[in-house]
């Protein structure tokens, strides 16, 4: 049996494998180092008790004859679809247009099945590596990149780029922590409509937007319901990265050229490749969207944003220009001409901090580091003290 050539061509796990190797090598020579990770984009705070109680209650119900349920619906139970429509989209999206899933990453992967092998895509550079990885792994070949950097306010003139079938956008952005404005999104929606492209809008970090002037969903943009598919997630909204729950929105007006609603084919994909989310995740999701759940999860997001503010203040105080970290849990640190891996090694060696080299998110990330603000407050405070005490690492 021949190996699928797509796997030979593309290795998207390179970044965290390489970080792991360097950290391991460092630990071997410094066994007593108390490393702090500002690298991984994963939540750290425990689930709020109101959510845990509902998950436990559902587990107990499943242990009774009356409460037992088998397979859930592949597209998601009505109750959760209605709750997401109400709480996330203020009922501007119909529950029928919302598909519940086991997470945004899984839907981003399944998304590729909607389109043939010749489909082309545009992606921001730097970007979450899963977009291009899933494109290549599904046998597609053409990817165009939009260089996003401080010079172009993290969004270039998309009008000047070649037309592609798909445009991937992530806002708030992983890794840069920047958020696309109404104006920027309007330009992209206009182009997508004119060129008959679809937008995949990844809103996994929408819960971190605090500035009311910024769009929390692409559907705030007029015309977006004709061209945009949005993925959402409970991972960073409610700490469900290990519980697994997300959703995809496909408005009834997003149709292929011959008129078929994309949601029709999406239903085929999810009923074929997926068997619905666990009843426990669903119970947790419903609890997260009650008033009590929303208050508790927002407070947790606020605590990560406070971490981000502290890290940003610290980095700026020691001479690094930073982006993001205000409406997002990530900071994008400009290394003033230093190389991503070199400064990564420096932070590891001198401050015992694990960061993420920006270049791991694409060519445009060279010269930057991503700092993640997920972490316990005490650890972030300690990280901040270490940064101040080693001061100008870039000159070492
Ligand atoms: N989208 C982005 C931009 C992410 O950074 C991540 C996770 O880090 C995901 C999606 C994955 O979300 P989920 O946990 O819902 O699969």
C-alpha cells in the first residue's frame, strides 16, 4: 500500500514538536528549572461549578432507565442550537442554520470535504496552521497568503490579491491577537460576493472582545450571510477544550453556484463522518449559556485578559512593541529584528519561559513571538517578574 502523498508533503505539527525538543533538551541540562509556559493556547482555569453540576446531573440521568439516551443528533439537538442562536447571535441566525460539533478544529477539518481538489484558498499570514494543513491533507494544492503585519494594520489590500474560492479569516486572531474591524470585514465580504468566493470565519476567540466597536461575528456585516460560514467554539469561551463542544453556522443564503444550500451538503458530511456531541458536553454547553454560566465564564475570560494586560505592560516596559492582548488572549511581540527561534531560546535559557516562535505560524511570523495569556494568575505574575529581572533579553 502506497502512503498517501499528502502526508509526505505536509508536516504541520513541526512547531510544537520542535518546541518540545528544545524544552526537553533544556530540562536535561537544568533539571531544577521551574519552567513557565506562555506558549500553549490552552485554558487553565477550572470549570465553573454551575456547569460541572449540570454535567454531573446529566451523567446521573444517563444511568437511569428513563434518562438514558443513545446517539445524539449528528447536527445537534434543537435546545442547544436555539440557545446559541439566542445568546451568541441575538436570534439573527436561525437554529436551523447552526450545526453543533465537537469543536471548531474538527469542523475546520471537515469543512474541506465540502469542496473538490481544485479548490483554492487564501489565508492570513501568520495564521492558525490547521487551515493550510487540512487543505493540503485533503489533497488540495493552491494556497495564497495575505501578509498581515503592523505596516498594513494586520490586513492588506485584499483587492490586490488573486481570486481564490475560499478565504479563511480568524478574528480575534490566533496568533496575532488582533481583531478585524467592521471596515476590513466589509471589504472582504464585498470581494467574496463579487468573486463568488466563500469565507470561513473562525470566531473561536470572540468571547474575548471587549471593545463594543469591534464585530463579534461576521454576520454583523451586511451581505455576509450570502458568503460566510462561521465556526465557533466553547473551548476558549467556557474552558471546554477538554470537554469538546463547538458549532458551525451556515446561513440558508450561502449556496453553491447551482443553488444548493451549503448546509445540505454539510448535513451529509456530519451525518457521515460524525455522530453528534456527547450528551454531557451538550449539558455543559447549555449550562454555560445560562445567565449564571455566562457570568462565570466571562469572569474567567476577564482573568485571562488581565494576564494579557500584565504581560503586555511588562514586555513594553522592557522595550518590546506588542500587538493584540486587549481583545484576545494572545500577544504578538515584535522582536525588533531578532529571529523567532533565537529569542525563543533566549527566553527559555534566561527567564525559564516557554513561548511560541512566530515563524511557526507562517513566514510572516518571523521576527515575532506569540505569548499566550492562558495561565494561573500567580504563574503569569512570576513570569512577569522574571521578564523584568532579565530585562533586555534581545541584547544578550
Ligand atoms: N480556531 C483557532 C483559531 C484556535 O486557535 C483553536 C485552538 O487553539 C481552535 C480553532 C480549536 O478550537 P476547538 O477547541 O473548538 O477545536
